[in-house]
């Protein structure tokens, strides 16, 4: 198995009723955040929001 690259982020989308949960995980640290949005929102928009939230969390933890 290869080592995760710095800045590599895994994204997962889960439908929860009329909403979609986007989960972003930093591959190197395992730090995870999630955001919710209506199912009418594009996955690209939810992904961008989740990535911004993850980067902010990493900065708060001193990993960014």
C-alpha cells in the first residue's frame, strides 16, 4: 500500500433522506469533517464546502 500524499483528501457522499452528507478525510492525518446539504445541491458544491471545512480544521489543529 502506498503512503498518502500531503494534501490528499478522500471524499464520500451519503444520502440521508432529502439531504446529502459529504465527508472529507485528510489521508495523512485521518482528520475527518462532514457537511450536509439538500439533495438538490451539486456534489461539487458540497465537496468544495467540505474541503474548506477540513482545511480550516487542520489549521486549527496545527496540521495546515
